[in-house]
């Protein structure tokens, strides 16, 4: 940031308050609706007489903010659009002008109906306040929408523009008790069945019960059922209550500007608006009995985190009336609990290794209709790939639920993954997939040192690491190839930020990012060995949404169904980024994200595996809303790993891209400092918090600890 928030507010003359309990304030507003308030600086001042206070709800706010004279933007552009300014955001002007529109922006009370013959379309902007105060705009609109068929021009309204159009079309403007605010509001498109995540900021909506014939609801808020837009059944008139242009929020609906301007360019301007329709969703799998693969025996890289996902999956499957067969060799887990008090338990549990031979035996014995392979970490995924390649699923007629196995192979095989991302021009590090040590050395000559090697289909980053020269490459490459048939030799991006997004997608192509996390350590350290904070602490709004858009694009292109995790390397001083990997399964980060946000990722993913759309999965916390939303956090979560290297003699304490931690803690705080202090104290009771613990005899020793990370680096920073 160029300055502090406090300095910026002073420069702009905006009063700010700190130290308020915003949750208590929110509760009061929720109970009473929007309230008239006043900031008192003098604690001893008498209680104000609120009856004499001037309410902004009684001011004609649109008249205060609208332009006073017609203004032209994008002069000379081919598509001529009449634009009614009720308090228009600059980004609406940018979005339309960059797409080739010349905007003639007029005041809210301008008699625009008589001039529509000069233009290709009409745009109604957003604005503040009560829409019923704009009576002259509504009268002009009534003239426009009742014109003869030969004079019809496309019409698009946003926010207040939607309310004005709604009133002109016979609807009623009603004040919502709280209004819809924020950048994570889910909206259903009735024409296509899609659910968008949208930015919103409005206090009124249109009651559509009194709409005139020929008009219909186009968009509805998936949370409270309020109207989010209307459309004409035969003419190219449509509106959106949300903000497709918002630069602070998701850009999922920005395409609506293209839809509007395409209609303006269409010589047959009388046709109704139609949105691009996605491919029809596949039919729901018809399964009654499902085999769920747990993780292998407890080891570094697979332990309690997959117990969480499996336990949640059993609960979800049982809710849908499915008979569940569980394979998991780990007796010390919640999901294998067969206690009569256990509310959500599997019908049959087999304490057997998750290997192709044993899985085939269970398939023979239990004859399941379907199999869930994404809840048992890398072990279950590798086993499923082998079973698929051997034709076992086909042989016994077992349907793989959720992400198809060919998609899993595309994410795990480094060369195929690279090829898939190149199809959509996405950025990954320069890399070469090799099967022999000599090929790895040849690849290194093209990339240059230092470089990174990664094993395909590996658990916990096993066999990966940074190589500074050929000798290191030969040593690490030999070890990596003993664990995996293929290794990836790639450009090292040590020092870049490492960021992750948890993404959920259903069979109808609805896609949301549930949580984004940032590693405290830069790239080069395995996520399981790094401190992680959610939400990300150093990303700008532009960086956050750039990576969010990419995540949605990649997951849709790959065809993942259920939950996955995408990891990025982001340059600390530019917008350059690379995709490191996509895990087409529940991961360690998924368990953290679920607990950090309250969004049960594994539970939702299991439901989506059964073909349910996200909008039909009820939010288990609110019991009213549904799963197609993106949580927003007013707190910070910190995860710190726990290592037990002191128990073993001769073990290197250096940490890197292969995981060494044996556990982790998660803390929640209202600030980064509070959250981090709590986590450090939880890892080890002898730690008092973020302060020096080890003594460094020389400055060189301290610099060495900072440069070459070990499990003690946080104390070196302190």
C-alpha cells in the first residue's frame, strides 16, 4: 500500500471509527434493519433528538449525484448508446467504451424517449436512494418500453436502473430489511439455470407479482429469494440488480455488457435477449451402494486430515440414503468408528490396505454401484488410477463418482497437465517431464540452475526439491525416480509468494472459490511445512481476483466435479504468476479451509459427486441458504506445523518441498498478530509467542537461519 488507511481517509476528508465491535453492530442492524446513526466525539454530550436529525433517506440523492449536462464518452466509437446517469460508476463507462460504445450520458430527468431514434440502445445506470423519487425517469421509460415494434431498441439497467425499469414495467419497489451488500451474493439465472457470485450494494428490490404481461423474473437472489433482475419475453430489455462491472468483486457476470452491445449491433433489434447456454448437465448417477476409499496407514503426508474428509463424506452419503462401504486400514480414526452412538457411520468397514488388489476383492464381495476416490488423499487417487488403467471399474460395472479418472490423470501427469493448461493459455513454470536421469540433466541445461524437481503421483511432495547444480540434480533425481516413474524438471521460482484457492464445481458448471490462503513462507517450502494464513494477507484486490478468475477457468477447463485445490506462485512485485499444481481431491488444505471458513468442503463435495447441483445442497450452518456462495471472513486464521525432528538423530532440520511435519495447529484471531501468537503457543506450551527463543552467537548464524529455512526460522525472524 502507498499509505495507511488512516492517512488516506484524512486526505479524502472521510471520518473513520476503529475499536468498534462490528459483530454486535451487525446483530443490531439484522434485528432492526437499516438504522439512522450519528457519530459522537464528546462522550458527555446529551443524547441527540433523532426526530430533528436529517435523514439521508428523505434526500433526493440521485439529483445530487447525476450529471447536470449531457456528456459524451468514447466519442467516435461505432455503437451509440443513450445512457441515463443516476449516479453511474466510472467502471460502467470503462466497460462499455472499451467494447466499442459511444456513450451520451444525460441527467436523470432528461427527456430521452424522444431522442431514442438517434441511438442503438439505452442504458440505465446504478444510483443511490429511493427509486420512486425518480418519477420523471420512470415516465420516460414507460414511453420507451411501450413504443411500436419497429422502434424497439435494446435496453439494459443495473442496480437502480433495474428498479426504475421494474416500476415502469408494473412492479413495486420495496425496501429490504437489511439490503444485500458485499461481493459474495449468489444469484440464479432463470434462463440458463446458472448460479453467479455477484457484488451487490442495494437496499431496495422489485416485487414482481404486479409486473405487466410480457415481463418475467430473470435473476433471483439464491439466499433470500429477492428479485435481482427482470427481462421482457419478446423484446431485448433486461436488467441486473447486482453489479457486473464491479472492480472490487467477482467478474463472473461482466459478459452482460457484451450481451447488451451485441443486441445493439444486431440489425434485427427487436429480438429478446438470450444468454449463452452451457452444455446440459449429465444425468445423476443411479447408485444405491458406494465404496469409499480412505487413506492408507498413518504417515507423514496422510493422517488425520483425510479422516476429516472421509467422515464428512460418509455423513453426506448417508443423508442421501446411500449404503456406504468403507476401506481404511487405520483403526484409530473417526470414520472407521462403528460405535452404536456414532450417528453417521459406514454400513460396512474393511480394515484393509488401499491397494488395487484389495480394492478389487472388496468390489467383488460387496458389488457397489459407485466408488468415491477423492476423499483418501494421494493414496486413494493413485490406487484408483491403477484400477482404471487395468479396466477393473469397467469389468465390475462400478461408476467413479465426482471427477472422472481421465481428469485426475491430467492433473497428476505433469506433461498432460502442462498440455491442458496451454490449451487455455494459462501460465505454468517452464518445465519438462522426464523418465530418466540423463533426460533430467538435459532438461536442466535448457532451464538453468537453480531448478525444482517434482515427482508425479507423489505423496506429501516426496522426491521433490531445489537443485543448485548438476551433482544435486543427479543425487535428488535418483531418489525421485526410485519413488516415481516420472519427474518434472522446472524453473525454480524460489522467493515468489505461494497462494492457494479451494475451488468447488458441480456437474452444472457452477463454480465457487471457498477459501484463499497464503503461505507465510515463500515458494520452495511444502504447504504442509509452511505457516499458512487465511484469508491471504498481502494480495491486492487486483491480484486476488486475477487468481480467482484463473482458478475458475482452469477447474472448468479440466472438468473437475466436487472439490479441488489450486496452487500458485505469484511474483512479489508484479502481476506475473504461474500455476504450480491442481489437486483433484480433498487435500490437507481442504481440511484447514473447511475449519477456517465453516464451509464443509468434503460434505458438499460428496453431495456433488452424486450429481446434485450446489444450489440444492443446503448450508448446514444457516439451514436456510445453500452451498453456492463464497464465505467472507472478519477474522484471520493461522496454521503452524509441528515438527518432531529432535526425536531423531542425524536428521536434517532443514525444511523444503518434501513434507516433514507430523501435525499442525490452527488458531483464529481478529488480527494477524493475535492469530499468529495463539498458534505459536499452541504448537508448544513452552513458547511464549513471537519472540526470540534460540541464541545466535554471530550475525552470520542468524543470516544463515533466515536464508536456509529450518523448523526454527520463525524465532530467527523474531
